[in-house]
C-alpha cells in the first residue's frame, strides 16, 4: 500500500510561512565547503585516539581544562582489555 506523505507537505508549508523566500533559498543552496574532519568516536581510550581527537578539536584551552594530569593518569582504567 502506498504511503501518504502529506505531513511533509504540511511541514514545508509551515516552513515557508516562517522564512522569507531569500532565507529559504539560502538554506537550500549547496554547501561547497569541505566538510569538517570527523572525530574518532571509538570508546577505547588509547593514546593515539586521544591525541587525534585533540588535534582535530584544536582547542588547547579546553584540553588544559579537561585533560589534566590526573585525568591522563586515570586513562588506563578505560583502555580496551
């Protein structure tokens, strides 16, 4: 049995009421920028994974706050066994 997609039409109609046509067109234009690098989502905390994540995030202030020496010393508790 075919699926009726009336809710999609209603969504687009509601969206069209909230946005001006220029804003709507701007949101629909293709994004030609190169995508951001993906952060490794592995749950295993190896030194390689951690170093890669901080390199991609490129935020030394956050690294100093979140990855202090105490946290680094506790990293072995979360390694893959």
